[in-house]
């Protein structure tokens, strides 16, 4: 899903950031913008998987979600080694208010778009900065860890 929610108001951590979430194109409602980040959307250039004896390439949410979970788990491991018990915590305020717009933390995706399938407000083009197609972009793992 991507776009601007027509049901959930924009949260404080998103409205107080440089994300500049626009109102819903269809209703004007100041809603929660999504996605927050991007990863492996294209099934043609995604992950190699071995399923039922066959190798396939796949992407999408089912591939991106475990990637992000693993990345945050590694960040938590690193942070707790430096300071016992330290963790990323609630990710969204950290993302929007601290590191989303920091240089080099994300690879900003500026070309392409989503088709209308699965999007809240139709086709969303990628653009510089946080956008309703790719959020802040894809992670630069080492830079993300350093920013945290």
C-alpha cells in the first residue's frame, strides 16, 4: 500500500518531520503517509528463493518485511553491545525525526511509480525526498547503523 490514509490522521512524528506528507488527493484529509521505507518491490530483481525444488526470484512486502526485521535486529544487537540494554525502540519517530532525511542513510529512489493496484490514492510517483511511492527509500545498512 502507498499513498495517504483517508482514515488515520497524520501522526505527530510524521507531521513534525521533513517528510511533507501531502493531504489525500481524493478527499483532502491530512492522513498518515505511507510507506515509510522501501525494499525489494520488484519480483524480477528481488531475492533468490528455493521453493519446492525450484529457484525463483521474488520481491514485494513478503520479501521486504523480513529484510527490515533483520536489519533492525542487527541494529539492536549493535546498540546493546555499545550500551547494554539499548535498542532502536519505536522506529517511526526515530525514522521521521532523526534519521530519515540524514544524508547517506537511505538511497533516495527518484524514478518510477506504483500502479493503481494496492495504492490508497491511485498512482504515486517516486520523487526526491520522502514520497508516497518509496517513503525515505532503501536502507544503506552501515550508514543507518551509524545514524542510530
